DNA sequence: CGACGATACTTTATGGCGTAAGGAGATGCA
DNA sequence: TGCATCTCCTTACGCCATAAAGTATCGTCG
C-alpha cells in the first residue's frame, strides 16, 4: 500500500504537527484518549505488523476502543499516517559534524537513515510526492541540505545529489525490509527459499548457463549468508553492497566538485 | 500494497513463465479464457488503475466473468502478479551498444527503465526481495550485468554499482509515479497543491525562514513547472534532477575504475 | 437545579477486498 | 449412456475504511 498525504483538513494535521492546538475545557465526557496517544499506539502497531497490519481496528483494540472511537480524534487514517510519519522522523539526528568533512557526514547520515527505515519499515510506504509539511520532515531536509552545502555546489546540482543519496538509502532499506518481512511471513529464510527454488530453475530452464552467462558471473565472490538472521544490518549480507554503493556515490560527488572547480 | 512472490505452487508459475506447459484435450467444457489472456488483461487494469485498482473482480469484469472464474486458471492473485511482472519486463531492450562506451549504455539503460516504470507504475510495488525467477527477469539482469562488465570491475563492486543505479532509477520513477497518481486521484496539480499549502505553512510556523535556512537555499534556481502535465518525463521537472543525479553516479563509477587501475 | 447541547464512544451498515465451498451445466471418453 | 472432469456461478467468511445514528456523560446557562 502506498499512502498519500492526508485527505482530511490539511489545516488540522498541520496544527497538530506544529503544536498549535489549544485544549480548552468543553462540555461532554472527558476524553479517554488523545491524538498523541493514538499516534504512538499506531506507530507501535506499524513497527510490528507493517503498514498492511496497520488498521483502525488494530489501533483501537490496543487502546481498548472500537475502530470508530478513533474518528473522534483523527479525521481519516491518511491523516493519522501523516502524523505518525512526521513524529517518527523526530528520531533522526539533526546535526552532523565529521573530521572527514562532508564524506563522513554523508556516510553517517546514510547509515542513520538506513537504520531508521529498518526500525520503521512502514515509512518506506509513505508517498514522497506531496510532503507532510511537518516540523520533523523539514528538519531532516534542513540537515541533509546543511551537509551537502559543505560541498560548495549550486542548489540544482545539490538537488540531484540529494536525490541519488535518498533513493539509494531508501532503495537499500526497502530491499532489506522486504527480505525480512518475506522471511517472517513465510517462515522460510532466504537461504532455504533459494535451496528449494534453484533445482526447479535447472529443471525448467536447462540451458540457463548458456543463456545468462553474465548473470552467473555476477554471482562470483558472494559473501556467505549470516548464521544469525537477527543481526543488525552492518553485519548482514547487504552491508557490503551498501558500503561499496555509497562509496561510489561519494566518489561521484567528489568528481562533481572537481569538475565544478575546473569548469 | 507490496506484493510478495507468489504464495501458490512455485512450480506452476515457473512452468508458465518458461513456456513449459502442455495443453492436452481433456473432458469438460472448452476453456473460454487462458492464463495468457488473463495476464494481459490484468496488466491493462494495473496500467490504468494501479496496483490498488488491480482486483480479481476488476480483471474478471473486463473479461465478462466473475472474480472466481479466474481461479480456474490462476491459483492466487500473488501468482498472477508474478506472471504479469515477468511478462511486462519483456518490453525492455536486451542489447545496448554505444559509441560512448559503458557511460552511454548505462544512460540508455537507465532512461529505458525509467520510462518502463512510468508506463507500468505498479511494477514498483512488486517486491524485489525474492525474485520471480522468470526468463525476462533474468534477461534484464543479464543485460545490466553485460553493460557493467565493460567497466572491468570485479563482481562484488559491480553488485554495489548495480544497486546504486537500480535504486536510483526506481526511486526517481516512484517519486514521479506517486506525483502523477496523486494529481490524478485528487484532481489537484502539484502547483495548485503547493499554492494552497504554503500560506498555511507561514501561518502555522511563522519562524520558518529562521529555522530552516538551508532548506530554503535548496529551492534556488528551480525550473518552472511544465505548462502541460502530460508531457513525457524528458521535458518534465524531474528530468533535470534525474540527469544530474545520473551524471554523478557515472562519475562515481569512473572514479572507481580509476582507483581499481591505480590500486 | 434542571434542561440543553456538545462530546465520547458504541453499534450497525455499506461497499470494497481475496478466496473457500459447493453446485450447475457442458463435454470427451469408456 | 453414464461418468469423470472441467468451466463458471452463487454464496459466504472475515477482513478493510468509514458513514450514520444512537446512548451516555458532562459543562454551562437559564
């Protein structure tokens, strides 16, 4: 599921995110819940069961209410996801300073974001097309911009570079998150899955090696799969590919700086 | 929605994809449909209405059948999506030869993939964690590997580079696809959306400029939005960012080659 | 102090989804 | 001719978001 920015009243969600809501004494029963509590509970549900496990019923149940009770506090599920997203973005650091200059900062930034997305894989399902316009979203943009400005490059180039880094980090996180969730949902590890599939492949396509020689070459020198699938990403199989990929990008940025100096 | 590789009998879908199915004369009514027809129809539905609009009911309706009729031909919806994915991948070119060497080939490859994903945005929702193992999927891998092998780099590095390019292209396509679909679903263009949101932002966060100076700098020298939103990507606003991002990646690959030669 | 209106929360209902189960009718072969 | 097998249908289940309407609780005003 891809979730688009809230269909409800945009003013309402922005007031919530920027802390501009007034809570006055009004007639009627005391509220047993609060928007903030609902957001936190929903984040908890999504962290465990993913975006597809995030339902109004599930959140309500955790709070001892029906799904409909939540609509007293939140106009639509889309708005709730917006609020969840901006709130959880607050976990990310906002300052990077490295003795290795922008290279070190970009590296730390990328690793922090990768871990963030693996901690909250549902964030990868939130549409990037129309931003939530919350304070934490702007803070992450501010942080990234600050790091990249150290390169001295002009904004149009920086936008391109930011896109490269962002797409790379999110793509890597997505692949890893999908792998983990597939393993959990099917109860079959990647290794076992491949062991059951590869014989079928030989059977069904006997000329495989002749048809796809390059693809086979590409498999050379693969690191052994980890013994413990619960290890953090830094020790997982994806780490090598992530590190070399990031290095390529950093070298690309450096080359772009050199070209800008020369030209 | 993220779709994971088919839950049905893996052998069945592989036989379909690799063309290993025998159609013998058997008792019972003549089949009015075929797996292939269902796949093509489903692709048509998904191209127009996206992955979220792809339902067994919708596909059945296009074929003048009920949803359940499809289950005579296809074990689960997940398997159908697998078959759709591998089939549509057949659109992609398999040979690239450029007088500009691997740089030209990678550029063409990236542009072809970007256009492919914008033609079939639902492909971005297919999980990359566990491949479909179809002939066209392997063909695209073979093609990409062939291009990258021209760089002379070793497989582990090439895997990192392939990841960078793939994540970048898919990420750029995803953002653009989400933007288009948001515009279509809400009936509000990106420009109008921003025009209605930005006054709210000033209202709700009066100290915006002081809090996020870098983010504002980042907006400098933005290209004017296109007059016609139906233009192909090459003339759209994303084109500039895509082109410069790709250039950075290509420079990064080149720098990696130089380092490999030197070291 | 009693009535009123706003609020919190519930139940019920609508129209979607994938797909299990079972049944009707058509067809090839013994 | 009868039977096994196949296509396709209807019905049903348990999910989903959320609209509508009802009940109980409270602050406030007359």
